[in-house]
C-alpha cells in the first residue's frame, strides 16, 4: 500500500463500491415500494369489491369472490369471528383472525319470510326502529399488513388490505383481501442477484483501469526519480531530468526540477569560483607578509614594518568582506530600524579625511530621506561606492541624495573613464577588476561593488551604473521608503 498506484486503485474502487452499493440499495427500495404499492392497490380493490357486496345485502353464500387463488378473502365480524372465507383458503396469517372456518350465522342479505310477523301484530310493516335499506363501505384508507395464506395446499406471502363494511342489519364486518407478493419478491431477487453478480466484476474493472491509468500517468515520475538518483550519485549538476511532452502537472514538475537544477548548478559554480578567487586573493598578502617576517628574522634591520602593517590591514579588510558576503549568501536579513540617508551620506563623507579628491555632497536641506535597514551595511555600501569613485576619478567625485518616487536615490559620480556598456553588469560580479593595469593593492580585491549590490538587494533596492554627466561612471543606489 506504499505505492501511489495501489492507493489510487484502492481509493477509486472503494468510492465506486460505496456509490454502487448506495445506488443499488436505493433502486431495490424504490422497486420494492413500487411493487408493494401495486399489491396494496390490488388488495384494496378486491377488499372493497367484497365489502360493497356485503353492504348491499348480499348473503354470505352469494358473495362473488373472483380470483380466489390470487386474492384470498377472509371476513370477520365485530367479535372477531370468521363469517366468510375463500373456498380454497386453508390457512392464513397476518389478518385479524387466523381461523378459516366460517361460524354458522344467518345470511346478511336474508329478508323476513311472509309469515314472519312482528311481535306487535301490525301488518308486517317494520317499526320505526328498523335498520336502513342498505349498508355502507368505510371510505377511510384501508389498513395494510403482511402475511401468508395457504390456498389449495400452496403457501405464499401476501399483502392484505382491511376494509370495514356495515350491513343493512347494522353489523360491522372487516373484509381482508390479499394480493400475492411473489412478483415483488421475484423482481427484487432478480435485481439483487444481478447486482451481486455484476458488482464484483465492475469493481475489478475499475481497479484494473485505475491501476493502468495511474501507472501510465506516473511513468514520467519514475523517470524523473531515476535521473535525480543518478545526478545525486554522480554529483553532475549539468544533467537534467526528462520532460514529458504532456502539459500536465508532471511536465510542470519536470520543468521546475530542471530550473532548480540550473539555479543549483550556477550557485555551486559561483561558490567554487568564490572559493578559488578568495584563496588566490588571500595567498598574495599572506605570502608577502611571510616573506617580510622571514627577512626580519634573519636581518632585523631590514624589516619593512609599514609594508607588514599594510599587508595585515589588507588581510583584515579582505576577511571582513568575505565574512559579510558569507552572511549575505546565508540569507541574513538587514536589521530593523530607520536610517536617514542624507545624514548618513554627510557622516560618511566627513570621515573620509584621507581621500585624494574632495567629495562634493549634494543633499537638499530639510529633506526627509528615511529608509528601513541596517545602518552599518548601508554605510558600507556608500563607502564602497566612494572608494570605487576615488580610484577611477581624475579630478572630481560627487554624491547626491534625492527622492525618487516611492524611494530614495543616492548617486555617486566621478569624471573618470566610465564603465563600458557591455561591462556594466559584469563589474558587480565578485573578484572582477576591469582595469588590469592597476596593481592589486590599488585596485582592491574586486569585492566592493559585489557587496554593495548584494546589500542593496537585501534591502529591497537596486544598484545600477550608467554614464555620468561629467563623463565618468554614475552609480545609482535606490532604496524603498518605509511602508
């Protein structure tokens, strides 16, 4: 049952089984009710026919009983005594009385003989208290009951209808007439048998079809699983899972899996390059510092203390940059808080006392340039942009702050050679330096712009570069205002 195919087949089979059983029971109940309703109608018609004859004064012996085999009749009086039964009726259950032998009594339709005068001696006329000329049949709905009857040694189930009739003599009789249930039982039994026979076959067909359809639908999933297992075993992220031609959810799953593999491959490759470049960048200052220390050990008078300090500072800055990039790659969110970019730019510029070119600051007075984020990280971004401008400027560096739609814009411009249009995205990659003529000490490690863009993205902003009015490069940092 761990297989999806097995669970799908079992679930579909159970659902169909419940539906068919419910529908079958409903059909059987409706069929049975309809057939019993027909039997009730036949029994009622037969009972009212006999009751009508008795109400009109017909003698017991003269009552016409049609279809006595299909409609057995039993008549009982007010005291429950049987006064009339069908000729071949031998036994009956389900009626008011179980006896079948009629009790001897005067015929209900007998009339007095000419010599039978009344006790008061009048001229044969009935007195004022005599009974009406005819009786009546009850108009109330008959009562129905189930029972059995033995007619000519054959016992069967019947549906009995009880109808009351009042004779001309004022005697109340109850007429029981039955209708056979053999047709209802046979029909219900036939339908039930057909359902019991066809239901297992239909369920087997449903289970088989569901199994085959599910197997066919999940076949691409098995191919995806095998390919993913092979990729995991080989660690070859350049491989891709097969994409089916269908446009269903499985095809979407395959496309998403391949997109994930593409992003993962790029991330792993970027990480490998990062490790290699970081190792290369760290090797030079470490080797230089080791050389100076070894020379100083052998010849203390030759120790280049300023050079050793410079290499140590460079190592410290590079380690800090690498640590910040590692935190950004790990998804570190900027700390909460509000930062006023105008004040932050003025503060950052005021602390740069060793720049070779003075920085011109353009911040409108009284402007509100607040953004949410980390003050330290945003200060690092502005510092990196100013460092980059100082390295490339010929005689002028400017920084400006202004409102821009729903955000705040910070522009850092220089009058240097600018950035070629085809290199304007590449410069934001890690360890990229476009000016190969610069020394590594002057040009840096190529991490400043990469860190600046990553920090801007973590703050929900952007960092782009275009040509400045002064002819050099203009870096634009855009950050959203607080919501």
